[in-house]
């Protein structure tokens, strides 16, 4: 519980710093979209992330345990699709090659078809996190980041890449999903029968989230210093 609160604080901090940067300095449209996405994440985490905890802890609403509010798998299954699509879109828009952008657009379309079909035609929507949604989404993020880095290496922006917000987003997103994705590959072990795995999973997941939103916050701060030249 305490780790989750700490993660929520880091998420909120990244969204607040991003909003301050957006209001104070001239930023790209993509940066604005990213800040809006961070606030969507904060909303999902603070509302749907805590609903099951309140349902199980407050006796007056304990009757909701047997309803869809007894867990938040359904909310996160939808959020993960939105999240992965946004990240792929974000890196696609930071790439100038029309061929690569078209390639990523096709992959995004196929991902939507595959992930939504998996949720519709299986029982996973209310019963757990969809491995198909998460694993394939993480693969596409990794691919998008690699293509983004490849374009940076071919351009003059490599001389100032450390002053670019997409660089910090790329580092955070790539490292986060490299660490967290194996947890979803072995998600079948996340049960009361495997308390050690459950505990280790919580620690890794929360630590990875803290790293992710720390990267975003640092990125906003570094880029705000750059934008002062305007």
C-alpha cells in the first residue's frame, strides 16, 4: 500500500512538472499530448487503482466484491491499449521517415485488432491482465524506440539529444517495459499460492514505475531550462 502511494506521488509529480513546463514555456504539440496522457494515467491510477482496495476495506460497500468493481483488471486492460498506442504514436511522430511512420501506423492498426479481439473472445477482460495486450504492446514500444534512436544517430540532433524530452521518454519507457514485461509473461504465478512471486512482482513493478516517472520529471526540468532561451 505504501509503495503504491509513493508511486502515485511520482506520477502526480511528473504530471504537475509537465503542466508547469507547458504553461511556462513554449512547447511542441506532442509535448502537450504527453502531459495530457500523464494526467490520464494519474486519473486511472488514483481512481481505478484504488477502487478494489476500498471495496475490500470498507464494510459498507463490501457487497461490491462480487461485481466488476471487485477488481480493476477491466480498467487496466483498456488503459494498457490506450497507453501502448500513445507511446507508439508519440515516437512515430518524432520520426521523419515516411516509410517508418507508415510501418508503425500499420503495426498500430494490427495491434488494435489483436488486442481488442483477445479481450472480446476470451475471458481475460474481467479476470486478469491480458498478456497479449501487454507483451505485444511492449515489443512495439521497444521497436518504436529503437527506430527513434536510429533516426537520431543519422541526424545532427545527436549532438543535443540529451536536451530533448522524447529522449527521456524513450529511455524511461524502454527500460520500464524491459523490466516489467517478464512479470506479465509469468503472470500465472501471481496468486496466493506463490506469495514470494507476488511480493517480488510488487517491488519490481513499483520500483520500475518510480524510475519511469523520475525520467519524465527530469526530462521536463532539463527541457524547461532549454526553453528559457525563447
